[in-house]
């Protein structure tokens, strides 16, 4: 298979990630490795604050410029409008903002999948506790079966559908465009958890047609922790407000009349100041992805994931869980697997200590997960395959 990004193109990039000198890093699905470019942007911004003073008017202007730059970069990257992007702290904060925007009542229904991250489960359990809403679980099945199951679960009481774009556990890619079509047809908002998709696959908000899309900065977007974004579709902005608000949510404030005007854009959900050093770091992370191009990044990720899965195919003790739902290639770069008779947590430790490979595991279903990213090399994939085959005997 001829791919756009080759190992030779990755060599220079490897020099920007010090961790690659010591380890094979295959855990972006938890948190991306920190590049010198991202850390440099963070340090440079912090140095200015130290030298000039955080509350300096000129530094304040730099803060506003950093936020504006990130909104614009996200808008271009995801084919959205800048006004549809709010800067957040992570996926969880984006999801919880949406929770506060909808008027949930007793017996309202929320549909989630059987493979959601706790960040996509806990807010709804809290709503169940506080407002007695009902949670419906959509089992992860082949796309056409899942779509039919979704249609059957929707009722007049369905208030929201929230699904991951890519399952954190199995790497399954949900047919989000078709799900969005169904939700639009039924007049039900769709919130997408983009924790494992943003920066991993080509995501076009206009093409998808979802209502909300929550993104972390620290995973596939290559930014630092405590950063992220929330997309809110433009035609929802006029009628979507959080019950929470802060100084950054408002366009104007009259303290005598106790009246205020909320920002017309998604900025209304930016309720308080954020660390702009980290904002600058995420901006630098998105810039790395932009330089390579997200379509080429996705192509290389799936090529490497396919190479890894093929290398494990003949080992009867290894069961690969990552499906190939659409074009014969893996749905994503999350290669999830089980090894007969082996505990995933001990395997994770052994891979780290003996083979210098960084991965993660899920206690639920005893899953070992490799996050294959575009910065991995074919040699690293071969080493990971060799190590797994040695462990699965």
C-alpha cells in the first residue's frame, strides 16, 4: 500500500519527541507524548508572563490573541466556523457543559453506547440520581445493525443521544454521519465524544452534521493536559445557553440593573480564565497535525494498525478486537486485543519493563490496547508484534 507519510518523513519528527529515544510510545489514547515544539510554546508564553507580569495590559492582549488563534485553528482543522468553537479543559468539561444546556426532566431518556468512557457515563448517572432520567444502552454492533437498534431505542421521551466517535475500548468507529442523520430526522440533539477521534481521523463537523462535539487537547491533538474544545452547531447557538455562566461568558454587563448580554458565539461557554501557556501549547500541537494533514495522518495510522494486526493474525492465543467495519482496513489506530490466559495489567507492566513499550489496559474485559499513531514507525510496529507473539505462547 502506497501511503502519503512514510517512515522517512517521521525521522525528523522523532527528534522533536524526547520520549522516543527511550520508549516505543503507543498510548496516545490516554495522553500524547509531549513534543519539544509544544513544550517550547508553553515555556515561551510562561516566560513572557514571568518577565512582563501576568496582569500587564500587553500580556492580556497576548492572552486574547492566544485564545483567538486556537479557536481559528480548530475551526479550520475541523471545517467549522470560529464562532462554533469554545475553548474547554478536556472532553469531560465539554460533555458537562452540554448537560447544563438541556432542560432534563424526570423520565427523559439519554441514549449512550455500551463502550463509553466513564466521562461519557458518569454525567448521565448523576442526572439519573438528581432528576430521575432514564439511560438507554446501545450495544456496539456492526454499523447497519447498530443503526437499526438505535432507531428502535428512540422514543418521544428521548432527550439526547451521546456516543463516542471511536470506542476507547475496542477502536470501533461509530457511523456518526448516519447517526447524525437519524438524530436530525427525529429532532434529537447528538453529542459526540471525540476523545479518540479528533486528531486521529479526518473529522469534518459540517459533513457529520452533529450538534455538539467534545474534544480533549492532550490525546491525538498532541497538546498538553487541561486543554480541549467544544463544538456547538451554529443554528443551536441562539437557543443554547448553560445554566452556568462567568465573566468570560458575557459580552456586556450592567451591575446596577443586574442585566447582561451573553456572547452570541460559543465563547459563551468559556466561563473563566484558562492557562494561556497551555492554550499556546495546544495551538502548537494542532499545527504539527496541520503540517502533515489529517487525511494523511489517518491514512498512515490505519496502514500501521493493519500491519500490526496482520502480524498477530497467525497467533491462536491472540484475539484482536478492533473491527474493520467499512473498507477492509481497521476502523482506527486503537488496536485492542486479548491474550489467552494472560492478565492485561501484568502484560502492560511486562511490555513496559522488558520491551520499553508504553500501552494501557482495561480491567473491564481484560483488554490490552495499543494506540498506533502516525509518529510510530514500521520498525516499532514490528517490535511490538514480535514482543506480543513472544508473550502469547
